[in-house]
C-alpha cells in the first residue's frame, strides 16, 4: 500500500514529537535524580580513610565465645563487655574499651529507667481513599551511678578484631564501701519513632550514651559519649572521649561467632560492633521499664496532619541487672539481661476518653 507523501511527512513529525517528549520526560526524571543525589551528597559528612588499618579484610571477624556466653553476674559480682571504635591503635582501643566496660557495669548496678510513650491514630485522605494508621513516639531515660574501686576491676580476656576494635571481658567485685572514693556514672537517652500507615512501617531510632568516671583525683576523670541514629537504612554516629571526637570510616564491618555460637549468621554494622552492642543493650533494658504498674486517666490531644492522641503511657523502674550474653541476628545484636533486684516499680497510663 502506498501513502501520500504528506501523510508520511505527518507520521514522521508525530514520531519525532513522541521521541522528544519521551526524551524530555526522561531527562526531567534524570535531572531530578541527579539533583537529589547532589543535595544528599552536600549534606553528608564524607568518611575519612582508615588511619591505622593497613590492609582491610573482606572476611568477617570471629567474635570470641565469651561474648556470647560470659560468666553470670550476681548481686555482688558483675561481668561486662566493652568494645572500642574501629580503626584505633591497640593501646588507645584498650583504654576506650575498658572505660566503656566500666559504664556497662554501672548500667547493671542500681539503674533507674523511665519511659514516656504517646500513641496516635492517624487518618490521611488521598483522593477518594482514606489511609489509616498509628504513630508511636517513645522516649526512654536511664541513669545509674556505682561506687567504683579501680583495683576491684579485672580484665579477664580480650580480642582485637580485623577492624582494629578492642573487645574486653571484665569482672568487677563490689568492695567495702569504706574503700570507695571514686564513682562511675552512666546515662542514656533513647528515642523511638514508629509510624505505620496502611501496613507501611517506618522506624527511626536514636541512642545517646554517656559514661563518666569520677575519680578522687580530678585529673584522672574520664568522660565518653556515643550517639547513634538510624532511620531505615540511613544512619549517623558520633564518638567522643574527653570532648574529642574520634572519626572513623563507615564501612561494612562484618562479624560472626565461633562454631558453637551463631557461626552461620553474619552480623553487619556500618558504624562498627559497639553501635550494635549499644543498641541491643538499650533495647533489652527498656523492655523492663514497660512492665511498670499502670493507672488510667483521661486526656485529650491532637496531632498533625489529622490524628487523635488515644494513649499516653509512662512507667519507671529501678533495679539491678546481670549480663547473660548476646546473640547475632543478621541486622542486630540481641542482648540478654537478667533482672536481679527490683527496688521500685511504678507507672501511669493516660487514655483519651473520646
């Protein structure tokens, strides 16, 4: 079949228009993508290169068995694990790991844990559809202080990882009070924001941990802090000792256990092992705070975009814990703590009566 020239000409013009429009749309999408990448890149803090690791290993590091199955703590004898940041010298890593282990001991001794939670019902209108869900805002606060006698602390074992992290297992025996002039203080705050809309779940967490070794000689005082934030797969971390920030590369740090402990599970943590242990430890401690005695009161509140505050819940406990070990679970470390003694436990729930 033969077409007149003018029809062929019109057909060619239409094809060119479609191609140009498609290319323009593709270019527009690509431009938006490039803009978003550059915008995020400008907001990122570029990770430094490794300073103390000469050759980085792509194989996971094998965590020792005592990390998973330490000696059991009791009311007068405590065991704890401390972990340094990656990419440190052996001496600096050992000092940091021991200071963090002291803080973990303090968290086991006479800890006061508080939590406050708001639960919202959410409705969002999208066209002719109404999306329903819930939002949970939870805040935890942990405080602990232990009289500390340095000669009562013993390093039982240690392991230096492929990533220049020092892991230590320590034992602390409570001394007579007349011998103690020093103290170790531990504080932590945790924020968990959970959002569920039509079965789409989003979680944002922030962990802020602070340890302070308060000695009779102020020149020996040591303060360390660690902040770890994550939202889905985005994360940020800051490690500080004596107000000096220690920077190290974000990297695919991988770990597994010996044959008898999680040898088939590889735990990956881009901020390193300490971030995973801190998160697991805090999550375990805060679960105990939610077991407080509850009371019901009526309140009303509102939340944007369109929501109704239906429950406000608070609770607080005070007690001591014993470290029972840990397990690897792909993207997290599950810490087991035994609740040894409860000194007080009380809490409140406020429920909207609408």
